[in-house]
C-alpha cells in the first residue's frame, strides 16, 4: 500500500518535472532570423512582429554572402540551420540559397495577394518585401542639362564626357555586382566588358559607402555616381547638415524613356530555411512584413524604416520618394535571374580593370 503511494508520488513528481519545461517551451515561441539588413540589429518592424504575435525574434546579422556561407555550412553538417528565416538585401543571394537547397518553397494566399508575381520567386522559395533602386546621383552645379540628358542607360557613364568625374562603389560589394549584372543581362558579355572598361576608365574614386559617395558628389569631388535611393531619402530626413548635402545633389532615374527597360532595383527578400524548426512562425513573419501596415512609409514599418519602395501596391509612398515622381522599374531583368549572373559579372568587372577596393 505504502509502496504504491510512494510510486504514484514519484510518478507525479516525474510528470511535473517533465511537463514544466515543456510548458515553458510551448509558452516561448521563437523565430531565428539571419538578416543582412544593416539598419540596426533589432529593427522596429521585428519588435512590432514580437508584440503582435508573442513570438520572440532572435536576429543574427551579417553580410549576405557571409550568411549564405554560414547557412550552407550548417545545413551541410546537420541537415538544418539555427535560422528559420533568411532575410537578404539582394534577390541574387536568396536565389543562390534556393539553388543550394537551403530554402524550402512556401505556399501562402496572403503572400500571393500582397506581393506581385514579378517580385517573388515563381516557385515560392523567396518573397520580395521592399524595393531599392540603384540609380544616378549628380551635382547640378557641375552637370549641365545637356550632359544629364546624355545619360539614359547605366553604360552611358562610360562616354568621354564623364572622364574622371565618376565615383562608384567597388566591385567587392553586392550593390555594384547586382547592378552590373543587369548590364550583362541586357547587353550580353562582350558589350558589358566594353561598358565596364569604359566606366572604370572614367572613375575618379572608388568609395565603399553610399553616404560617403553622396557627400563626395555634394562636395564636387565627383560629379556623378550610382547609389541606392534610400541613402538620399535618409539625408533628406536627417540633420541640418544631412539636409544641406541632400540639397546640393539631385537624383536621376535611369532608363525611363519609351522603350527603355526602367531603373535597376533589388529587393529585400525573405525565404524559409529548409527544415526550419519554427516553420509556422517563419511563414507568419514573412506574411506579417507583407501586409499594408508593414509596407507603409512610417519609421516603424518594414518599408518605411529604410525609406524603401513598397512591394504591396496598397501601400503609400514616403513623401520624400513621392517628390521624385513616378519611376519605371526594370522588371525585364527578372529578380530570379540575379543569382545566375553574379559570378560571371565579377569576372568581367575584374577583366575590365574595375576597382575592387576603396582608393
Ligand atoms: Fe544599404
């Protein structure tokens, strides 16, 4: 009788010991994100997701390629990564992750409704969540209207007009490689090599930060450059010193004419990692970022926190972006092709003598 009592007590204690951690586990849903966004590790939209869902977001930050290599190593070793979501600032990296079987396709009516087909992978491996244009910034004091009119395509900065007047980011950076891959796509390898050679001959300085590039253009150190649009919007909405830099330069969207392909852009995009431990939370995170509230232009929103263009057609543009007018985006070069051309683009840039470091 006594033994039976002891036994049942022991069993109850054991059950309690097992169920407490299980209960704690069930109450602590988490989501692990590998993020190459470099705008503060724990961003406002991630906090908004935590608050709305009770799911704790844990972020590991790094460059797109570093995170891609980390994912590859983890999945190769143990079949799964710590990461549930891979968030990258470049569609090419997401596409490479899909090709390396590091992501899994997802089917979501929410994502299909919120994100146009040209901004997501046809098989559902990744979804674009915001758009960033890489385009021309120029100094209006040093560039005439006629000179400006001569720049229609990205290759036009290679003409004699622009000798020693161009600042660019080195070819070691994703921003440059992705942009230049669009020339390879549109012009083919031979003409791209010529374009890269001509362009690199006109470069006066290679600079590794877009904000520093804009500052150099404002100071007259160079007259024209390629930058991501949101760096200009940041300056426009920054301190008085920032505003002074913004006022000294102008943005110019490329390839906007009739029959032209539109401005090169990239997407902040996200995919669910293969065998993700927190699969449901991962899908929910991507869906959350695609809804109108997170696509809005306020600083707490995914899109607004970095002055990007929304992918969800329901969302309004930030006032600064609205002042720049309508933009035609280059969707002729499909986002899912970005990954395929990166390696070859780097080889061609190298062959053309394009700089890979700051000078
Ligand atoms: Fe950036």
